[in-house]
């Protein structure tokens, strides 16, 4: 199959490289000339384990290429994927669809012969129809189908998620497009991956419903963690105790500082807005959004309380800035609420993150960045773990204690056991567990 992928952001690049690895001929197109030049030189603009090698192998095999020129890449394509950004529109939280619509107009100009246009960007219900209308208006006689095919990739595990998905969702309105989509995902059919064929609107909603449900699960366990702290229970054991019930499942039940990232905050908000404007308000999701926002804002208070009520003039060591490990992505990371709140309360912040410091520098000011976890701790009055990078999981606790001015650790990810901290003589505060 010949595939054109519009957009070389996170989703476009991972999907393009994986489709090429399935054996398809893929051209990834982006308007950003410098991005294309970098990709052609083998530089990967995002941090994703395994992606660089996968891109290099498929470029070498002649299955994957990059281009600025949609017109040259699209004729003869069996499918053109739209994988452009749909950021939250400023002010109202609706998804901004201008990039998707622009891509549709451009495809209409250049497509040739029967083409399946596949929307991989996360778009509200009805967008597929809108894309079809745009193309139909520009090319009344063209033969094409518009399909919805949402992505469920987690940053840091995206290649595995693409190649071994729990399911693939495809929203189609005609049999001809079903055949093309079946052929594109053939390697997964052979692996017996469930492929959910449904109509376009349902497919569009599945994406939002999945993310909103997962965000709800996290928010639920975060509230249970707060309750555990009040009643002397342990949230990890609560999560295990309920997660072993097959109807609930144990995943996405890690209590923490609140969810962040490029998807959950944006998609929950977009679902809330769509539901409101459709006259079917999603009240549970509305509450989840509200609770998560206020939770992230309240996390700095835990550090202040651990330091005896004031951090004025103190130095706080921060380990981890990205919204989760194995990414350099800072979008909606809890650190963006926590660090400024610590600074506002009068503390100096010293921080280390294995991949996110460059991104963080553009978003926050007055942070003293260091070269490793131990250097961050030197002379600090307390340490707070915001992101659970592997390299923070097995710190030498004696060294931690000797480097800190006061042995105080606030662990917002529960990566240590209270008992080992007590043994090491560190005052340890975690989430939803008795100290
Ligand atoms: C998510 C979805 O998982 C993915 O299917 C979708 O396509 C895009 O959004 P991603 O944003 O990469 O992926 O990260 P994910 O691993 O889902 O984590 C999202 C946020 O939830 C992170 O801030 C993470 O720390 C938090 N989280 C996750 C928890 O606090 N507890 C959990 O148990 C799981």
C-alpha cells in the first residue's frame, strides 16, 4: 500500500515509521522545512525510545521518506492520513480543527484516483463529515472515502502500542474503504488484533471516551488516596484490591500528582465542551477535569507542610519535570503548577530531569538546573519527586540523607516504601500511604 502521512509530529512520525515497518511505502509530509531537513538527516525531533532506529531502518530499506511537497507525495496514494495537531482552542477548550481542515483542502487539490483519507488526529464527533464536505465541495467528481482511525499511543511506549495494540478502531461509511483499511492493518489482522469496524461518529467518540474513562480512573484513585491519608489506609493496596476484580482491572490506578500530557487534559476538556453543546452534558468528566486541575495546584502545599509550614528562603530539590517518564514532553505536566507555586512561596528551586530540562527552560524561569539527581540534592532543604524516571527509583539513600540539609522527601509517585525510608532516617511523605 502507498501511504501518505500529513504531519510529522508525535502521532504522524510514529505511525508513519510503523506502517513502513509493516511493509508499506510511506511518505511523511510536513510544511516545516527545517523539520523535514532534520528527518532526512536522520535526526528525530521527539524523544521516543526506539523511534530513531525504526526510522533509520525503514529509510534505508526505501520504504520511508520525508517531503515538504504534498502534491508530489499524494498522487497514487491508497491512503492519506491526517495526523496534525488539534490543540485546545484558547478561551473555550474546544478542539482547534483549523489544521485538520487545511489538510483536507490541500488533499482535495492534489489527490488522484480513489483515495482513502484517514483522520488520525483526535477530532470531535462530526469532523469526519466536515472533512468529507470540504473535499466534496472542492472536487465534486472525485472518488474518495473519509475514515476515522484514532490513535491510542502512549508516549514512551508508542512503538509497542502501535505494533501490539489492544485494538484498532476504524470508523468507515463504505465497503471500499474497509478493504483498504484492512490491507493497511493486515499485519495486525494476522496477529489477531481485534479491529473494531464501526461508523465514523462512533469511532470519533471512542477515542474521547477512552481517554476520559482513563482520566476518570486516575482521578478516582487520587481521591481514594486523599481518603486513605485521612483514615490510615494504603492506596496501593486499595488499588490492588479493586484492580484484581476483572471488571475493574489494575491498570491506571496509580495515585499521583494528577494526570498531564498532550492528551488527557485536552481531550477531557474537548469532550466536556462537545457534550455541553450537544445538550448531553458529561457531568462526571466535568468533575474529573475540575478535580485534576485543583489537585495539581495543591501538590506544592504538601512540600510546604513537610517543611514545617514555610519554605521561605529554602532550597527545594525537584526530581523529574516531564508529565511522565521516557518523554521530554512538558505539556500540562504537574511540575508546571508545582514549581512556580514553590517559588511563589519563597523557595529556590533546583531541578533535574533526564530528558525534559530543555523543554522546561522555555516554560518556567529561575530554576537552577543540575546534571544529575545527587547534584540536585546538595544542600537542599527537601526533595520532591514529581516524575517516576527509573533512575530515581534506586537512589543511594545514605547519600541522599547526607546531601540534604534536612532529610525530607516528598514522593508524589510512591516509588519508595515508607519502611525503607524510616530505616534510612528520611522523613518521607508519599501519596495515600501511612508514613
Ligand atoms: C494517553 C493514553 O494512554 C493514550 O492511549 C492516548 O492515545 C494519549 O494519551 P500519554 O498521554 O502518552 O497517553 O500517557 P499515559 O501513560 O496515558 O499517562 C497520562 C498521564 O496520566 C500522565 O501524567 C501519568 O503520570 C498519569 N497517570 C497514568 C497516573 O497518574 N496514574 C496512572 O495510573 C496512569
